[in-house]
C-alpha cells in the first residue's frame, strides 16, 4: 500500500498529469461534439450551445459550490472575462457548424490556439512542430472542389470562434492559479449567462422538453463540464506553446470518433494528417526543456 502511495505521488506522475488531463479533455470534447449534432434538428445551433453550456454550469455549481471559495474582486473580474470568452467561443463554433463542414470549422477555429503557439515559440525546432500541425490540419480539409462554395457567414463564425479560443487560453491562464473546480464553475456560469439568451430567443420553451433536456445533459457533461475542468488542470502545468500545439489533436480525435461511432472511414490522406498531428504534439512535449516547461503568465512574454 505504501509502495502504491509512493508511486502515485512520484514526480514523474505529477509531471505527466497535466498532459493526461489535456488528452482526456480532447477525447471527451470530440465525443461530445459528435453527439451534439443529434440536437441540431430539434433546437438549432444556438439552442444546442445553450443546453451544453447552461446545463454544464448547473452541474459544476452543484459539484464545486464556488461560493465557498475565497475569491477577491480581481479574481471575480478575471473569471467573468474568462467565462464570457468561453461562452462566445462555444456559441460561434456551434453557429459555424450549422452551415459549413465540421472539418473546415475545426481547421479555421484552430488558427486561434495555433497563433498562441506561434507567439510563444522561441526556437527553430518549435516552428518545425507547428509546421507538422499545420500540415496535418491542411490534409484534413475537404479539398474536393466545394471549398469555394463555403458559406461566408459560417466561415466568419468559425473565425470568431478561433479568436475566442485564443482568448480562452490567454484568460484561462490568468486565472489558472485559482482552484480548478470553482474556477470552471464560475466561468461556465458566466458563459451560460452569455449564451442561454440566444438559445431561448431561437428555440424557446422547447429547450425544457424532457427528451431534449436528457440529450442536452449528456452533451453538457461530455463536451463541457468534463473537458473544461481537465483544461484547467492542464493549464496549471503546460506552457501556452505546448498547450496550443497539443490541441491540434482535436481534428484527429474527431476523425477517429467519426470512424468508431459514425462509421466514417478515413482516407489515406486523413491517416497521414493524423500522423502529422500526433508528431507535432509529441515533438512539442519532448522538446520543451525543463526551464521552459512552466506556465506562461503572458502570451507574448518568455517564461
């Protein structure tokens, strides 16, 4: 028993925990986003985003009870900004999925964290891994001749989601010194206050139908409550550059989820894309020296 306790408290496990948390968050988010598509015909994009964020906020408030945490006015201001950005990121991404393909939306949205990764790169090898990530995302784009016909409004929503994703990393980092549970609970509550009015305006009382609430609850747990909690754990121990490059696994995991749960078979180029993205993620972790493998406090400043 003492040997097991010693193993669980080992420095190696402690160092790996943020990366395990981020990986778990990526997998959970991809599964939840795939499942959320079943709600679109019922309540629309804004309604789906409202159910996801609103129910997540209720779950997190019940679990973490953030009112017991000792938060200063500055903490609450930081959490408010973090939450509003989180809500707008979710809303814009779900709105983009209503009119453009998931692969294109993910590729556009990923330019946000990729920009954060680029701003925090200092050595040539870091740009090599970013290049692998860009290559992988480019191969995942559905370049079948229909790209020119993409809905400009959907692309604009995806671009806005990219901006808010980048801001989510920046402002999430600024409140990452706070306890993870209460941080995500307060942030998600602010996100709900931001997003739910849009869902109510478009779907109305249909959001309260039992069958829809049950589906929304599953989406909320798998695609919001769990991954955002894991994100806060990851942000405590992963520098922004590594965090941004590792998030490139999102489209790859999404493609695998489509294969396993939706029967969507992958082409050779898609498997090559997954290999490139995995290479970027592993390379970013392995080439982060001990002195750099600390959380950054500002996206434009070295550690």
